[in-house]
C-alpha cells in the first residue's frame, strides 16, 4: 500500500469506526475504555507503549495495526528513527515475515508526515 493509499485507509477507518459506534455502541465504548486504560502513561510512557504496540503489529502482520500505531507513535512524540527501530525489533521475533511488513511502516510514516 502506498502512502496515498494509507491516507485513504485513515479516512475510511474513521468512517468505519463511526458506523461501528452507531451499530454497537456498548462494545465500541468498552473497547475505547480498554484502549485508554492500557495506553495511558504509567510505568511506561505513552510513547513507549505505542512503540511496543507497533512492534507487535509488525510481528503479527496486522496491516491496520501498523498504520494506526505508526500514526499514534508520532502523536506520542516518537521520532522516525524510534519508530523504525521499534518496528525492526519485530524481525528478531518473527524473522522474514515481519521483515516484509517494514515497508508498510515507511508508507504510514510518509502518509502522516505529508
């Protein structure tokens, strides 16, 4: 997916989440509360948690997770270098399959930075 396609993903995702909130507001509310509770600063900073989430997204080859957590890493103050290094640690745990998902992180960075 190119950076332009990632930008479209972000637009579509926002619409899709709005539709899901309407059709299953209780479940979406619970998911939102869980996300907020887990990603709020504690012993780990929000930035550290987002970098971990991104690395896990790469390791499990979850394309939407990669796009969303790359964006959220930037929002939490992570640098491009920190994001790429975190994403690359997934290769240690998942090898070649994770390596093939690193370009998706670059496309997400390009989409967010442009």
